């Protein structure tokens, strides 16, 4: 993927930030201390003779160390027990074009965790994937003839970022569906999936805008979610949304009392839903997202409750607290989450929105089918409804059966 000529005159070293590091002699207790001291630190480089040999991911490390007896077993052992031996390592003199290619090839790990920078093999610091995206996006925005290249570049990164969650869903769920279709080449909808020892978490978000601006917001959201998962547990979705809200507001400079409120009012609607398989319950916090539940024995579709505040918007307080909701999740219960690209799609004979009631009717009509077939029925119904009308927004839905 070609990058504008002006960016070829720049190198990876311009993205360098100083972060602490450890050596193979460092204990896991020392690593825990560093992560506690540096709350924003996502990746911790491991050096041997000043040369990088690995990276410790904050979330993976804390998740492992929170398991029963792991502190007793691993506190005094070498930190390499939880080290990723294949982090992205880049010479600071490398051009941005080469760096971008390596980030795309590595996938979302390099976007969320960052990459290690070296000078003649010696460690000098780290770079962040989101800083690379900002830099390249700024350069490409100044060159109108390369706008399409910018969109394609964003598409590759966005799809790479989503790919790990889709693979994890495939590995962990049996009866499920996931449909993701941006209105343009890239979009503002994003999904994330993560499993822990008691169940799994899914997060669906609809960010402001579509196209490249929407995609840029999804990168901010992904970074915010990664940070939130280091500060809160997956089974606390209400806390996750609160942390993401504040991170977005910080990133968009909406927390400063003198900020120009007319400059940016970007944010997202989102739902974070945790399925506690051990206790057969689902726990969620909902920020204006459409979500439905059909009990195995119910004769009506329940709308999952939510709060009328989105994440990151100027009218959402930085300390806003989303409500925590819980329901039993029995075998055969179905859950469907959709973004407003579905409900707001114009169509039909009268040129009106698809709406929520048609989704509820489809859930009832196809309740005995596998969720994947329900998804195909929803897609067919939506396309028939849309007819020749243009798509209004990005479209995403996720469904599963308990």
C-alpha cells in the first residue's frame, strides 16, 4: 500500500515515546508494580543487553495473575513466563511506508499494544499504532489525489483490528451470527469479543460518522476498550462504559473547561454484554444501543434496557455512570444486538424506517431456526425493504442463543 511521498521523508523514530522496561531477571511482582504505577501502559518491553526480546501485554498479564494461586506461584519468577516472544520490532530509521506495512501484516496487536523501536538493534522506546494512523491520515488528508488510497489503507487496518474478535467468536460460540457491513469502504461500527474463565464479553459500538472519519473513531474506541479492560473486569460492563466515555472525551479534548463545544461532538452508542456461563446469567450496560432478548419459553421479545446517554459526547458528563442490568440466561434464550443502520434504513412502499418491531417479529417468526439462519432472514428482509434506496449508515448485528 503506497503512502504519500511526504511521509516517505519521515521515519518511525518520530513516533517514539519513553516507557519503562524490564529484563529477564525482573520478577512478575516487579512487572505488577510497574503496571500499577503506569496506568496507561499497555505493553512492557523486555530487554536483554539493551536488545528487545519480547513484550508483556498488560491485559493478558493481569488476567493471568488474577487467577487463583498465580501470585503464590509466579510472583518471584521471571517475567518471561507471560512474555510475547514475537512483538513488532522496528528500526527507528525505517520509513513510515515500511512501518505501516508491518503494522498491517502484524494485525490489531500492533495497533492496540504498540511496537518496539530500536537504533541499530538497541532499544530506544516504543511507538503506538494509533499515532501511526493519525500521522499517516494527516498526511494523506493533505493530498487529495490519494484519498482513495487512504480509504483502502484504513480498511485494511480496520478489518485486521476486527479479525481477532471474529475468530474468537468462532472458537467459543456454537449458535451465533455476526453481520458487519460499512456503508462505505470503511465505517464507524465496531465489535469486540473476549473470553475469560467464567464466560465471555461482547461489545458492539456505533461511532459517529461513517467512512474514514467513522473508522478513525473506531480506532479511538478500540484503544479506549483496551485501556478499560486493564482497569475493570469483563463482568463489570457498566464500569467499562464509564472508562471508555472518559477516554474518548480526553482524546477529543472535551474535558478541558475552556474547550470549544462546537469543535467536536463525536462519540458512540454502545453496549457491553457479559455472559456468565458459570451462573447462567447475562450482565449488560447499554448506551442507546438496540438489543433484544427472546426467552426460550416467552411469547414476546424483551427490549434490553439502556441509558439515554452515549459515550464521549459533549452532553455526556465525564463521570456519568451507566446502569448495570442482569437477567438469567437459560438454554435456548436468544439475544440480538443491532446498530441503528438497520432500524433507520428507509424503504418500503411508504419510504419509512425499518424500525425495531420488524426485528422483533423476525425473532419470533424464526425462533426455532439456528441463529445463522435468522441472520440470513434478517438480511433478506432488510434488502427487500431497502429496495433501491441508498444505505443510510453502517450496518452491524450480533446474535447468539444461550
